[in-house]
C-alpha cells in the first residue's frame, strides 16, 4: 500500500515540495499516568484501510453490537454518514450507546449542536443514547482519539467520522476482537467519560502501534480485510 501511494502521480518528492518550516520550542508537557500499557490476548486482528474497505468493516462492527457501543471521536462532521446511521440503529435495537466528543474550542460549537440533535432524537424515541463533550480537567489536553468499543470488538485508528475520511482519505485502523482488549479500553473510556481520570489515555491513543505486537506476542495473525 505504501509503495503504491508513494508512487502515485500526485505524490511529490520532499525535495521538490519546498516546505517552509517554522521554528518552535519542543513540547515539554507531562501527564501523570494511571493507565499503564498492558499485554492482552487478542483473538483476532483485522487491518483495514480507507477508502478501500474501512467504511464497510467498521459499519459491520457497529451493526453487530448487541449490548454496548462506546465511541470516541474529536468530532462528527457528517450526520448523514453510515456510521451515524448505524449508531442510531444500534440505539433503536436497545444497545447502550455512548458518544464522547472533544470540547476543544475549534469543534465545541459543532459538537454541542450534534449532541443536542442526537439528544432530541434519543428523548423523542426513548433511546439508550448519551452524548458528552469531554472534560479532561488536566488528564489530557483534548480528544484526538478515534475509537469504538462494540461488545468484544475494538476499532482504533485514524478514521474520522466524516464522509471525506472514509471516501477520500488514506486512513488506517485495526479491529481487535476479544474480551481482554475490550475490557481494557472500556476501563480507559469510562474514566474519560466521567472525567475522573488523571491520566493520558494511552490505551486509546497508542493502541494502533501496539496492536500488531499483541497479535504477534500471542501467536495471532493479522488478517487484511478484503477491499470493496
């Protein structure tokens, strides 16, 4: 995939790009850690990419949820996208749905508008759907994670909840199947949801880099989902 993308006609060599680099002080902030990285047993791992197959596979994970569906995203820019439709459908069939969004200044207004819209639908149809804007209170700076915990499946990667992300962007995500990764990320998510965490949520932020290691360490294989 990298070789194909790097060799495509719109790829520009760095030497020809002529970037302007602004000098800046290196980041030096630190966050106390409450959630340590853990090694867990993953039953099966899928690697998906957009725009090839990520939308279909992630939609399928959402559609298969039976008990709980917890989602974290910086923002949701397209209400009409398939993930939002599947999220509402999950709530309609009785799945407990949570959506945690960023409260960063550049998305706060849009996220509050979306939260009101979803809240109105939940109230009107008596759906088990709750939307919150994160209040990190020093635990971290802002939500930048993109993740889903659907029963015993976890989706982590760069895929945003926007039609542009799933149709036009090169995005990568992993789907971890198993009760142990789901339990770990559910604990991290719950802390961010209540605002009681005092840690950097390394589970949701760093799991993409660790996912392949999980599969190798426990003798599992990474399966590449077929494209459309």
